[in-house]
C-alpha cells in the first residue's frame, strides 16, 4: 500500500487541530476525511473505507478508548491515538483497547506522518511475488490466479478478490462486514456466505468439511494455509 494512496480518517473535536491535521496530511499525499466526534466517525466508517484512523482520546460523549474498542469488534483498521495524557498507564490503556500506536500532544506533525507511514507499512499486503499454498492449491496474491495440481482454476472477480483478502490476512479471522469492505463485495453477509461456499468447492478436498477456509462461529472466516 503506497502512503500517497492511503485514506486517513481524522477524528478530533478541536476544530483548529482537526483542520491543521487535515491540511498537513493532505499536503503529504494522503486522502483525508474528518469527523468531529465518535458518532460522526462511526457514520463516516459506515459509508467509506479507510486505511487508518487518527483518533483523539478526550472527546465529548464517547471517548477515544471506548470508540477504539467498539471499532475493534468489527474491524482491524489501524488506529493511532492522540492525547494530552502522556503517562504510561494511559498509553497502555490505549493499546489494551486495540490501538496500534499512541502519540502525545503536543507533537511535531512530521512525527505523526512518520508514525502513520510505519503503521501502514506494517499493515501492507505481502510483496508482489507472494504466493499462498493450501493443500494442492497455489494462489498468486497479486495476479489473483489460483491453480490446483498445477492446473488453472477459474475464479470470478468476486471470488478472486475475496480469496486475496483472506490470503493477505491468513490466520486472521475477518468478519463478514470486513470482507465486504475489503473485497469490495456488493451485497450483504449472505452474499459473503455464498461466495465462501463457492470458493470451498474450488480449494477444499471436501467442501463440507473445510480444512483451509474455515468458519469461526459468531465472528467470520479465516484462511489457514499450509
């Protein structure tokens, strides 16, 4: 993921700081959307896909800690917390609630950009040569090509996108909502279930007893490669 293509959601009730961050991040090549509080941010998340959230901790209503925990129930989008509280207990609390990093106010804007870049690199998909192997199947992540016993297997665009999302997050359970957003699937949770069933027919020895593309009850799906 190139930083200049990354879409950042900035959430802060301080109008001046919110506008300054938006301007600075935009000047550094990021796409930026802003929100004034947790409720506003939740509405943005429901309508758009973001690569990272820059989130103020001390906001009226729902604070940044609680909002982070809420987001983590359905999404693994990286979150960078901003706060005036610099005590170690406060930093630990943020990480315990699911934040990826923590920056204390006041801070240098350049440090924020560097922190964002580091987080995005950690969250980036595998390099272009990456392939994922499960059983007698091999999946080229970038080319989105699947083969089984060295024979090409045709994937629909939706199947290819879904398998790519699962492959670059191998071993990580993804909710149906996450799969919809990350795979750009048009539909609902039932649509995801149908596509998973179709994928299993193409990659599993016994689709009724899947070994690689597994259901995690109440959470979503996970791909376990060899």
